[in-house]
């Protein structure tokens, strides 16, 4: 059994854990990071190989239940309309994210004040803006500054990627309707940047970047963090956060791949294990239970899509994928629509030929085969693109994670059990938005459209399960991620989000983590730098 | 473990129905899909072999799509494996890719950024001004 001692112990080496570890190391503190996954080298990804579409169904699938790697824990999602998605590895789920990089909009932080629903955040867009800017520098964000959806135009450090034939086609439709669109901002450099290669538009971002271009924490943060002495332990599944006799967090127990338990001790423990892993660990540790909110308010962003097919070659397998365009036309509340809040749209390429082979209409199992397959591929392949719709998922206490009594991981630890239903507000929101996206496609000249009202494997964005707030009776952590009940214990991932926005959350997860960890460094005089 | 000759014969029959060719695309038999192309897929994803073999073991006489549908209804998971193997073998085949004009997920230069045409398209969006609250 190993016994490691450091100033700070962090659980999880994804985007938030990387931000926290690097800032603490820069401040001279000793840091141990426990990551249940491994390093993944760029050459392991299959994007440049013909089998790209084959292996995305297995080893690069975002659903751990499908992927079933040794480092994955199973998730019981039988009582959920949406499957949670994630990836265990150095860099976390960012390894297989689309790198859509969008800030939350100012109204996202004030939904109670503006719309009378859910809760305001304890801070504003303006408070967070400097931290967005800070992490965007490190994440090589390419995009066009001046987006009128943001008061400051959401500046980007690198120029935008090409929007290509697909982007122009989509933009023409939006212009005919007078609707907002903007070139997509992505954490993918449009030119060589701080050790990252320039994007080659391969369009396989969602199954890992084989070209070393996409900004992921294993490339943007961990090299410097390790140079500064951060100890990163891979294959380390944390089973418990430990507390001392005074109830202060003092370390974590982890299990290696051989089933042997080890201990990492620290003056501070920070959880960055995502919106499922973090509450699971809190529940397994019996911590932070005063408010009863650990695991509750789970938000996963139900995702709908509208595919348009055109009578011309759009080369719609070309990246980035990545978002080519975004639209916030219907993002803000208009109560005449029958719901509150809204959704962000992202225009994306349609991918390879297999996107068009399957029949999803609920008919026979063989309907997508035979002459229908050849016709479908000929009509649609290269000639289609998608408006994807990320609807704001308002927090509901009953949407929650519990510990399974029947399912365990390979170490015998209880698996998370997900209980999740879409609200009536969300149903109405997605129906409205898909109808508008059909109009956008038709305005662009689509000869056919297909609506997917909800994609079950869409739970990329895991938020809300250790909510932040000022009141310890109704929230788990304060605005800087400090657990109300447990001195020295912090949460710095998306679990703390009071609301989900309708945006991809990585930008905000990293910005909030930066804000939290810099406050920790500034305010915790009792963590003496060890170097 | 490679497919047995009997399994391969059954797979050929299924592939001929499910991928008959058309719309300028070759049929499965034209590219010997049930031979090397299928082996290539099973080499990359050996876990598919057992489910495929199980499905093929139920196959007797299949002549039409309704015959395939009957088998699929009896073993949906096995049919899913069959579909995965056939589709990937088919669309990984160089000849099929050539026929549909698909070079694969190729690398391209991204340094061009936005064109003048793109910026002209953007002008009305800019002129309409802020849309945030």
C-alpha cells in the first residue's frame, strides 16, 4: 500500500482538475492527482484510419456502458431518458468532446431574476469574464470576436476556422430569415499554438483528435503541471474521501488496477470527477449530506437535431466537428412560446457514409437496408448537415443520482443509478426549436429534413449534482466550490452549477474552476507552499 | 476465430440481400464483401465475431428481405452485429468509397479562415446588433 502526502489531493484529471492542479503547482504547492483512466496518445485515435466509423461504436464510444474499458464504471440508466456520457483518461471527456467552446450568456447567471425559475448564480457573467479569457488563452480557442450574443463580443485568441460549404449554406438560410448566426468558436487552433498542431478539418473531433490539434488538457495543461512537480497517478479509482477526527477532509483512498488500496493525504481535497463521479464519491464517502442535495438537480442537456439534405455537394464530412456555426436566435426567454429559457444551435457536418445507413423511423429492423440504403447514401451523403439543439435543462430535485444497490464496478463499489425525466418545459422548448430549425433548413434550400426529437446518448453535459449557493441548508458548496459541511473539501467541476444554460459547458467549467482555485490559493494561508 | 465456410456462405446470402447494389454503388457480391472485407472488420473488432456467428447459426434459407426481417426480429442484437460488420466492410472498401466520392476523413488546410463571401454573409447579423439580455 502506497502512502502519498502532498498539500493538495485532486480527484480527476479532466478539464477542471487540470486547471486546479496547474494553478496550485504554479503557486508552489505540492499536488497529487488521482485519475482512474490512462494517458491516450494521439496516434491511438482512429480518425485518420478507414475504421474510424467502426471503432466509434466501441472503444471510442462516449457511453461507458458500451465502451466497457477496465477504467470505466458502469451506470444504471434504466430509469433515465438520457444516458450520461463521459471518458476516463488524462484530459477527461475532453479527449472525445467536440471542442465546442461557448461561454454562457449573461442571462444564464440570472434566471431567477429574469425569468422567475431555478436560481441565480452567486456571481455574474461580468464576474466570470476575466476567467473565461484566461482559460481561453490556454485552450487555443479559435473564433470570431464580436458576437452580438455577448456584451463583450466573446473575444477569441485565435482566428476562426473555415466555415466551408456547409457553413455558407446554413448562413444563407439564416440570413433569409433574419436570424442570428455566428462562425463557431472551438477549442481547436486555426494555426500552430503552444505545442498544438493546426486543425486539419478531419472532422473526427468527437472520437479523439489523431492530429494533435484539438485542445485537450493532456496537451494544454498536464505537460506544464508535471514539469512543476504535480504527481499524476493514473489507473487510480478513488473509493472514499477521508476525514480526520475534526471532520476535516484529509485525503483519499484509491484502488489500483490490481485491486490494491492506497492512500493520498493532503491538507485540501478537490473533487473534479464530473457531475456523476463527484456526487457518487460524496455519497460513497457519506459526506456533505446536510442539505440533502448531493446527487440531486442533475442536468444533462437533452439534445435534438434537424438534418437537412440538399441537392448539391456540400462535402459535409469535412470538419471541424467542432461547430461550424452557432445560433442564439432563440436563446432568450419569450413566454409567448410556451416555455422559459431557450437553446443554442450548432451547425455540424454530417460525418461519414454510415450516418445515412440506419433506419431510425421506428419501422422494421431491415428498413435501412437493401435498395433503400443505396438510395439514402446517394441522396444524402456529402449533401447533408445538422442543426443540433442544446436546450437549457432546468434543475429538478427529482432528477438525481443515487448509489445502486444491485450494480457495482469492477472493484465492488456501487455504480451510480440515474433517475431523470425531461420536464414539460424542455419538451415544449425542443419542439419549438426543432420546428424553427426545419424552417432554417428549408430557407437554406433543403430538399428534405429529418427531425430527431431526442437523442438518448446525449448526456455529455453533467451538471448540478453538488450545487453551489450561499445557504448550507439548500446547497452543497459555496460560490468557490468549498463544501459547506466539510472543511478543506472542494468541488470544482460542473457539479456545482446552479443551472445548466443551453451552452456546451466546458468553457464555463474551466473558467469556474480557475476562479475557484485562484480564490483558494489567495485565501488559504494555512496551505503553506511546500517548495 | 475466422468464420467457417458454412458461416461465410450464409453471410454471403444475407449480404446479397442487404447490399444488392444500385444508385451507382456495387453490390456486396461484386466486391466479395463476405471475404477479405468482412475479415478486416472482424480483425479490428474481434468481439463482433461471436455475436455474428450466433446470428448466422440461425440462418437457413434466406431469399428476400422479409426472410432477413424474420431473423432480425428473433435476434435483434445479432442482427445489429451483422449490420455493423456488413456496413463497415462495405464503406471501408476502396471501390465503394470511390463510387460515392468519399476520400475518407482526409486532412485539409484550415489556415484560410473566413472568406470575403463569409464576411459579407455576416454583415446583416452584425448590423442587427446585440441580441442578449
